[in-house]
């Protein structure tokens, strides 16, 4: 098991085929999103030495399948609180209606609103609105034991309110979804390319680099590049652009840049 002290962050899965993040303090263990199967989530938690039944709660960012695919089974098996906005829950339950029109039930449903803090164990959670083509998408900040972790993926650009929430982060998990040229020349249909590149689509390497060059406060000890497209990006391209931008700000040696991928658990960050 991971050392029972401080704050731990690990990306269990990250990409277009499923997303799941593990955030833990000394006393509390949280999953953010359940975009891969319950079986795979259990397997990846156990690879960290974590018992899935020790989880305190699941938080959901939005209703797209790569963030919510395994939720129904996970909630049924673990019977732990699931924190989700009312609109996102309604969209998810409509999509999963069975042939009789019955909607899935979550035994311990906890609804939250963007902008309103809440507490899970000793972790303070602050959800904030992000620009994405979902019903009510959010990012999160987590505070525990003097550490701030921020998560902002699935957003087409970085408005002022999002930048403000990211300030003072010790761990910053940011979308670096696509390389603009790879997307432009890649296999996606034109309509999909337009959607990905739009202000309610996904953040490119270049847009993230602009943030690092401009309004980023250079506070994070660890920067995690997340939600990389397997078709329209490459880990080394994303890393190179981020590191170049951080170096121009004089921040490269203050930040460790890590890249989360789809098929492997990111080694835990411990603070």
C-alpha cells in the first residue's frame, strides 16, 4: 500500500478511451471519474497496493462515456457516495435507461453545484465550470494537509475563471489533448476535427503552452499532461511543448512534467 501520509495523486487511466484519477490524503481516498470498466479500475488500484473497498467516494466531471463508463458497476459494487451535478446525473441516467425505460440507481447519490465547496473526509473539494460540450462539465481543486491539487481536462480553452482556480496548485493536472498539425492532417472526419479544436472541445498542446507562457503562476511542483489523443498527439510532442513553455518562464527546473497515458498507471505523486 502507498505510504499512509501526505497527499498522493495517480492517473489510473487518461485519454480518449477512458479517464480515472486517484487522489488520496492520510484518511481519505477519492476517484475522479470512472471512464474505464470497474474491473480495470480495481486492477489498477491494486497495482498501487490500494484496496478498492477503501475508497471514500467517486466524483464525476461530466457525462461523456470516457469519464463515466464504469460508474454504474462501480457504484453497485462499492456502495460509496457518488458526487455528481444534477444535470450530469440526469443526462447519464437517461442514456443508460434499459429496455423497460428504467434508469440506473445510485444508492448513495450526492449532488453538488459548481462553485460550491464541499468536504469528503479531510479533503476539501471545489468544483468549477469548464468550457466543454457536455451538460454541466466541471474541473476540481482538492485541498488537504496543506497541499492543493487541481484538475482541468476536457476544455476547449482556459477562461479567466479557470485560470483563477488553478493558482497556487502544488499538483496541476492539465489537458494536452492534441497537436494542431496532427489533428488537421489526421483521420478524423472534418466535423469531429472542428469539434475537437473548438472552444468547447479539447485543449491543444499549443493552447496549454500559451497558458504556461502567460498567466501560469509557476507554483506547481508537478505538472501532469493528461487526456492525450492517441490519434492526434504523442507523449513526447506534448512534453516537449510544455517543457519549452515552462523553460521560457524560468519554471522548468521548478516543475516536474509527467505525461499520463491510456494504457498504464502513472507512478504516484506524493507530497
